[in-house]
């Protein structure tokens, strides 16, 4: 993905990609199954009587659907309850919004949000804000809606969730006693820095990756976290779910 994006220089191509990813992952999210690995994790958390803060890098809503998220109506429902979900790269059901200037729209013949963002990117970027509602539809008669989708390049520096979601994550980092990493390659430098600054008490870190080499790379990148102990390593998400390591990690 990163190599492909290096060839995309035109801003309009990036805008088109964001709208495409939003539509694509909305379709992916429709492939939810009642039994899946995410539900196993949810059940383990609840049975352990613990609370959890899940940093989710996926644009789809498969994880939150597994914990009742299909009933959520507002973006702040993600950070309520015993299982909080912080989607640092955005989500296919979130939107940035900008109140429409009906006069300008009529003058320039632009009512479609995609066309508006292509035509006035600076105006949109300076004035857009997160919609508090979870977006289920395209633009209304009064607002433009734009994707909350981080393009996954190495120079992505900002978080795409609301700032107060990041504040909740920092609070959680001060309170946690264990960390479970599944499939993350530890490529988000800003998130690693946050972990180094906010994880201040002893934590056990379990890493589930696609290969031993990948797991070692994650360990190396997180080596500056104070008081961190890498307690277990498992290759493969499915293998972890069925393993004694999973039972040991959650204590149930």
C-alpha cells in the first residue's frame, strides 16, 4: 500500500482514494458474522471483569459491531462503557462536516461533497470538524460530509479521531497493567511516543504477529517503554485465540 501511495502526487487523487476507501469499508463492514475472533476477545474481557481500551487501526466497523456498536448513534459512544474503542486512523462510518454555503454552491454549481473538497481543499481543511453523529448517509441539504480516513503513508503524523478520544487513551495508558498487540507493526511513531510518555507503571506486553521476525520488529520498536515486559509471543490471530496464552493473558 505504501509503495503505491508514493506514486500518488495529485491531491485530487488522494481525495478520491479517501472517498473510495470509505465506500469500500462500509461494504466490508456489512460482512459481519455473529461468531468471530473479536467476540471471543470481548467475552474474555467481560468474563475477566476488567475494563479495556482498544486502539483500532481499521477503517471497517467489524470490531465495534462485535461489542454492540451497531446500536451506537454518536461518535462518543466509542469511548463509553467497559470497552472503549479509539480509532486513531478514522472510521468508515465517521464524517467531517462543513456547513454548506448555499449561495456559493448555487453560484459554482457544486453541491456534491466530493466535488466541493476537490475544488476548495484549503477551505474544507481549515473549517471542517467531526460530526458528533455516526454518519450513515451522504451529504444532506445543509452540510457537506467528508471521510475521516487516514491515508496510510509513513508520514501520517496526526490522529484522525477527536482529540478527547486521545485524552481518554492517555488516561487508560496510565492505568493499564497489560497490553495485547494483534497485527500492529508499530509503524505509528506518534503513538509509540505516547506509549513511552504515558505508560508509567509495570506492564506485560503480549504480541500476536504474522511471523517471528515481525514480532521481533515490534519488540525492538517498543523497547523504550519503561517497565515493559514482553510476556508472550504468538504467531497468528487464530492460533492465539485457541491457545493457552490467550487464557493466561485474560485470566479466564
